[in-house]
């Protein structure tokens, strides 16, 4: 037994006072016992074994259905190290305030000790974590989302290099709910929530907030990115990582289905949410997906929008806060089928198709094993990772940003990523077109000052002459009538084909003030209802729009004061100069 680990677990048990402590070994027999106990206490309901074998249904407390960014803190020693985009609490104050909430919090419950590995077993890029929890729901999800149990303890050995995570449901009171990250100690505390993003400590908490600090200190990258392999008709596969804010098609791109108009092309999913990237001996960046499963938003997922995700969760999966039919099956809005006659909502009430209450919560989830994805890459568990040829950034923009452009180089690409913005929708704020900056799609997940994070990206680019090329995409450009000009979904592969052509020294482009934009005809549109005039609009760079865009970027950068890397200020000045501003 790892003595450091044992001492920490013993101290947590003494403080939290559970009825018993169970160290999980990750076996099938063990998880089935957890499910049986969960059915007995109402945590889970067994789903229809014939149509959804070994699947389970869970309803969470109505006050506990999403990440709570306002209650999520970076507890670095210095406030400046957390930066202006994070909530900060001094470590001493945080422990004094929150440690008492754990006292006796597990009375009457079982304390589960979950050793887990983020990434393929034995990979030099992988890391070990241990989560202590009193939630069976967390246990079930962590078993799908990580490699957990004895294999993790074997990989850890006697090392003290692991992330400590302490979680308790507490009394689920929003007034006593905190998610704390201690970057210097590599430690996470979470109390008062059972929701995945707050309670599955291997996910955003470790894999991004803590790991981003580790990556800075150790010389690698921990990013909120999908990883996808693109195989051309010649059988050559190259890999792309991509970072988009929410509602910008990230999961759909990760599991893209090639259109019938592109025979011979294949798309391979390596990961849909997080990428850890380190340099290989050849100087290239290699990426692993540190997760073992998918924790996806259910509403809108169907056999039409994302058939691969839909097929992934037909067995051995969990469903949270979706509708539940009398036949023991899940249902949600956008599933592609009519709502069944007899169903209860995510709150457990009878569903009224004429009422205002939706069957599924908008943030309802499915958790499914990545290995079950029909398009999972044969390389997804390669310990070395996969070599990244291109990095994409993108957001939802009705105008300004063209369909695709390539940065002028690495530093300019960091500037492009740092300026990522996405427009809010009418449903979210009551009006359209307000740009919310979300640099590298990491705004809620960067565990330290984002200005330092950008500097780390810039310094990383100096370490090799084989860095991935950086691009920006925008699937959501609209015409004057508000209609989307690009069909999106599987047709996005046409854009990716141009991206990979650029990476291999091909792909025609014209230089514009914002970067290299495809020339007319460089993107194959044969068979599409997209005429040359529309393509001209999709790829246009309008000076008046970019004046406002660069002014907004400049205003955002002022938040970071003197900490803003001079390289980014230089890139902003150069962009203005190229436009003649």
C-alpha cells in the first residue's frame, strides 16, 4: 500500500466519519454490487434490459443540474496567479471555510476510494488521481470515464505524484456548495453537489484546471479539445485537435460522419472533450484523450445529428435527468422521435406534451464507454498518443469570421485562439449577437492566470520546428436574411480536407489581413447547394466588421494588464496595421 495515499485516506475518513470505507478495484462484480445498492437506495433505476442492456437512470436534485462557475475557485497562494477570469480564494481561507463542511458529512454513508488513471494505462502522458466520494453516482460515472481500480494503484506504485480529490454530497445545499482547486498542492475539494462537472473530479477539475498548471510547470499542454483522425481515400490518416465553446459543434465534429459525396474518406474519434499533448522524440506534439468515456449532452442528440454518439450509449451507459418512459427507456427533446404516451419528466412528474415542462433538462446527460463508439480510432489508446497536424479554434459567429482561415504562424495562431468568441443566442440572453470571449474555449477551465497560459503557449511554440498549424473555423456564418450559408455537419469534412492539404504544403490560399483564406474553388463544393457567390460571402473578410472585432479584442486584453504577453499585443498591432487601422 502506498503509505502517502493511505495516510491521506485515513485522515479524510477520520474527519468525514463514514460508516465504512471501500477501496474500489474496478472489477465488473464490484460495479454491479454498487448498482444493486444504488437501486435499493433510489440512486439509480434499472433500465429496460432488452433495449438498453446494463443501462441505468438517475435523477439529480433540481438545484444541482450544472457546473457552478460562481462557486468554483482557484485557491492559488497569490491572487494574481489565478488571474481576472477565475474566482480566487486564499488557500488558508478556503480550508478554514470549507473543511468544516466535510466534518461528519459521510455519517450513514460509505466512503469510496477511487484510484484512477487519466489516459491509456502505461502512457508517459497519463496521470494518476484518487477521488474520495460518498456518491454511488460518482463511482458509476468514474468507472466509465476513467481507468479505475487496481490498475491505477499498480501504475502509481509508491509515488506521491497523484492528484488528491475529496468529494462529498454533503446536504446538497447550494449555500454550502464549493468546488475548490489548490494548484500548488495538486488537490481538489468538492462539497454540496453531485452533478458531473462538479463531482467527477477527474474531468474538468483535474484534467483541465489542475492539469493546465501541471502542463505549464512540466512543459506540455492540457486543453479543452477534441481529437479526431481524418483518413483520406489513399488510406493516410492525420490527426486534428479542435477547441470550440459550447454549442459550436464540438461533439459532432469529433464523431463526424463523412458525406456520401466524399467516398473513401473516414473519420476516427480519439476524444470528444479533452486533449493532453506532449512532445515526442521526433519533435512533434502527440495527444492522448485522458478520458475513457463520453459525458455528453443528451438533448439534440439523435440518429440524424450524431448517429455515432447515439449508438455509443445503447448499452453499458448511464442517463441523467432525461425523460423516462414507462417501458424503461430514455427520451429527450431532439431525439428524433415523438414523445411516448406515458413518460415521467426529469423531475419525476407525469409528462404533459401540451405543458411547458420539458421531459429532459436542457443539460441532461449520457455517460457511455468510448470503446463502444462505432468510429472510435484504432489508435485511441496508443500510449504514445497520436501526432497532431493541425489545431482548430472556432466559435459561433453570424458574420466577421470566414468559414476557415489559417494563421500566419504559431504566435499569430495563439493570438487567434486567445481572441476566440462566440455569439450568445436569443434563448440565452434575449438578443442575438453579443460576443462572449472564450479564449481557446478554456475560460472556465484554465487553472491559472490566462495571460500566463497564453505565454506558455507562445513558449511551447519555440521548442520545435514541427508545431501543428493553427486554423480558425466558423460553421455558423449567416446571410442578410439570417440563413446559415454553410450546411455544416458531415460537410465540414470538406473544410478539414483543405486544412490537411495546407498541412502538407498544398491547398490554395490567398493572404488577407487575418490570415490565409482558401481561394475560390480550393474547397470542393461539388454536389452542394452552395454557389460561388455564397462561397465568396463565406470566405469574405470585411474591413468594417474587423475594426469592431479588433477593438473588442483589445478591450478584452486590457483585463490582463502588464501580464499580457507582449507577443499578443504585437499581434494585435500587426493585425490593425494590415487593415490600415
